[in-house]
């Protein structure tokens, strides 16, 4: 298939907008040809993951762009970095790595990117609207934008994200197109209790199960209550994007492209139908625990992967009810700096810190060394954190609801409410 470029595309490719823009356009057109696109489309925003330090190559690429006077052409937010600039003393890694991380952050800011430093840009005031084309990186952000907002982005990664932001263009392919957004696999909730359906803990576990079974296919979930709040859809999508390659899911009667089951599948039959029963959910939940909780002590709790929302902070404040974290447990909540500012305005920030909660902004505890030495295993309410942290940090993880996490942190030992997972 031949890639047809507009006159402006050709001008950028020829270097008329500068060397950096030409480089970015070569990357975008190369991707388009690989995806079989016959044209590019205009985007109205971007979210950049390349700002997270993974090595010298990331700095070299960003420098090449800035040396060519690169500037983003559309509003562009930045994903988590490797440093918490509001709490710099938390970083436990080598000093040279911190300096390199800070340099990379500065390079992306100099290109006109907004220093949001969050993996959940959809929790900011300005976010994409239904049908709007964007180029987002970061797996949980991609799946939320596509599924919950009804915006359109393919699954973009490092260097492609900033290239799209500089050119304002992306391949007219993949999840940007109607024909690639219909459901393929049907997941039917069967026999799940009303108590579990109405609890935060279902979403990450269901998402983990869905992603494992769906792979890179588009799942459709039938049987969730119609009033599922956004933070649960966030947890569902991020888990599905961790255990699988899910960039879009439909929840019947909830997400904007799935008002009905038929609409979710674009009037096509599903290729596969999977009934999800309580036993299946229990099995998925258990896969998220690597720790032998009977023999190990609880050393830490980490919440907020993806970054915690206002609703989730409110829930933690309610659960703590004026109590303090046990002295033997480190308790972390990851969030974006904009959300943390809002938490402070509501008076919760001082309350949480007085209780022994350590807030982490700009980054996340599973990707950068901020937790320090943990004497025991770490408990989390995040399927994504439980999936990645053992390999990234070399520690054992246990999964539980936010209720379990708070009660365990106060008690200094694991406290779980297992009755939620019983059959009806």
C-alpha cells in the first residue's frame, strides 16, 4: 500500500521545518508504512513516555531533537519520570542516574511539553474528548483514552510519541480507524455477587483476567453495573494492558462505544465467548501474589499505580479514620503533582502525612528506587504494580483490596476480607 503524503507532510519530510521535524517525520512515516497506512492524520494532543530514563540512548535522542530546535505542535503532557521532584530525597539510586534523569526531563520540557509527570493524564482538567485523535504512550493511558473517553490513539511507544507530537501527525491506521475498534472477545460475568460487583477490588482482578485471555484482541465485558466510576475503569484497563496487549476494551452499557452488546461488536458475532465465574476471579487474584504471606512479614504497602485519583484518596482517608500506619510498615501512595495539590486543598494531605503515609509524585514506586530496603513483602491494590514490581524491584508482592491494604498497614500484618470472593 502506498503512503500518500500531503504537501505539508512532504515539506516537513524534506526538512523545510528544520532537521528535528524532518527526523520526527521520518519516524512517523516509517511507522505508517510498517502499519500499512495509506495516509497520515492530524492529532490534537500527545502524551510522552520517552521522558522516563532508561539509559543514555534516550538522552541522545532527545538532545538530537533539541539541537534541531524541536518544538511540539500540539498540547503535550509528560508521563512519569525517574525522579520525584517534589520529594527529591526519596530517590535511592546512583547520583549520576538522578542527574541523567533530571537532564532528560529538562530536555522534554524545553520542547514545549507540559511537565505533568503523571501516568494518568486523563485525570487532568484538560483531556481528550470523544472521537478526538491523539498520540498517547503509556499503556494505561492509552487504554483509558480509547475505552473510557472514546478518544482515538494507537498503542504508541518511546520516540514515536514525541515524533507525533512534533509533527502533529500519526498513521491513519490501527485504533484510529472505525473498522479496528469493534469488539472481538466477549467476557460474560456469571454468578458474581452484588457485593463484589460493587467493590473496587473487582476491577483490577477482572482486568488482569481479561488481558491474559484477550492478548491483543479487543475485549467486551458484559455484566458490570452501569454506574462504574472512572477509577475502577482505570484499574480494569491498566490491568488488562499489563497482562495482555489491550489498547481498547468495551464495557456494555458503560463505555461510550458500547451502549449495547451489538454495538460493541459492530453487529458482528464474537470470535470467542468466555464466562467469568467467581472461581475464575479468585484464580486471577491469586496470580497477583508472589509472596508466601504466611511465612513473611508485611514490610510495605504501595497504592496508586496508575496514579491515584481524588476519589481514591478520599477512600483512603475514610478507611484510616484518624488511625496511624504501623511503625513496621512503609506506606506509599503514588499520584500526579496536580492531583496532590488538589488533595492538599481539600485538607487531606496533612492528614495522610501525619498518619505516616509517604506521598510519591512525578514517578512510581515500581519503576524507580524510592522505597528503599523493605523488610518483608509489599502489599498493593494495583494489579499493574503486583505484575511488574517483583521483577523490577526484586521483592515479593501480595495483592489485596484498598480496604485490605489500609487495615493491614495499621495492624502491621496482613488482614484480608476473603468473603467477597465467595460464590453467590
